[in-house]
């Protein structure tokens, strides 16, 4: 069940149980293996969401993101050489104005994604808004602040975290996370809308054929869809 946005004024301190720390270490260890493989080939990556903030649960996923990837063929070759298997590959675009992204599912819990077109500044901020951590941050066992799907700001503490509602303190949250106020307002609107009308679908979700590259699939989509073509042209500028 999706987490619902919460509106409340108080700050609540959450103390993690031993199982939570163990789960966080397990997830981060797995993420480090993937990110080190990428780093060894000079590919910078981040991990985002609860694994970066620390507030993980049994249903938490490992989401690795490459802000500036090479060709998908080179990326997939590196993964295969390092023993990572691709279970599925898809192109996703949330709305016509958002960037198209390639998603590689390594297992049911772990995915790697990268932009196929140029990201707008607000889209780059999305990762910092939710909490993003580099390989060095994971290795140093640090956690970062970010906002979860309930629109709660998660601020790590020694024993767990402190959480407080984003609604009503949007400007303070933007300053704390180092993102624009527009990013915070955009995410607040999007998550509240999803809560009100239910989970919405994505604009594009195309499965990649085994003998097809992401670039080939993107060209096909651009040839068929004017909205995709516009975003592709934006990328080339």
C-alpha cells in the first residue's frame, strides 16, 4: 500500500531497532557492490531514497542512478562483465515534459536507471529532495536528509531520525536540502494529487527487446511520438 502524505506540526523522533540497522547495512552493502563496479569504469552514480536517508523497511528497494551515463551498450557490457544480470530493461517517461529514462532491473529489489535525454534542473533536484548518497557517503556510513513519500522530512540522528511534515515549511525544507522552492512545491503537489486521485500511470513505459539498445528504442519512440521527439531535440541542444 502506498504511503499517504501526512500533515502535522510536531517533530517526531524515531529510534531504530537493531533489525533496522542490520537491514540498512545489508541494502547499502549491495548498493556499494554495484556502485563500485560503475566507479571502477569511471561512471559516477548515486543511490537515492530510504537507503540514502536510512529509514529503510523490509520493502525498501535499491535505486542506483547514473546522472551522466555512457552509451547503454557500454554500460550493460560493464555490468555483464562484473556478473550482474539484466532481468528486464524498459524506457519510462512519467509525463510528456519529464525526461525519458532507461531502467535496468538487476533483481526484484534492485534497479539501475539513467537519463536518455537532458534533465531539467528541477528533475535533478528530485533526487536531492528524496535524499541522495554517493559511493563515498555510503562507505563512510553517513546518512542524508530527504523527504519520503508521506511528505515527511527525514533528518538522521545518532539513534535513528527526526521527522516532520514538509507541508507548511516548504521554504525551510528547500534551504535545508539545497533545492529550489519550486522543486519542493512541485513534489508536494504531485504527491498530494496522487493521494487524492490514486496512483497515476506513466506516459511511456516501453520494454526493450533483447536484441535492441536503449538508443534504438528511443529513436523509434521519437519517430512515432512528437512529445518524445521534442524532448530528444532538447537533449541535443
